C-alpha cells in the first residue's frame, strides 16, 4: 500500500539493518591485516559491490551468514508485527 518512494525508502532501511547485523558477525572474523584492508576499502570506495566482493573473498561462509541474518530479520519482524 506504500507509494513507490516509501517502498524504496523502507527497503533501503531494511537493507541497512541487515547489513549492519552481518558486519557485527563478520568483522570479528577478520585478522588484523584483513581488517585494515576493509577499513581502507571503506574509506576509499564504500561501493556495496566492492564490500560484498571483499567479504566473499575473506569469509568462506559469507553467503550462509547473509542468509542467516536475513532470516533472523524476517523472524524478528514477524514477531514484532504479531505483537502490534
């Protein structure tokens, strides 16, 4: 029922929340050298595709983590909506 603009805004917010959850899980998995490379990448080119490529390269089970955090968000959102 939302306008296209509101849908895009909502999707952007959801994506940000999920990506932050993913970062919380994967950043501690990086060694000091990879963490420094990540920080440099973010400073120089915070392109989402470049970040995803970096994590796919450095975190062997990155796709599983993405799927897990997406599912966690879906479950938590469903629980919240049930309680409203």
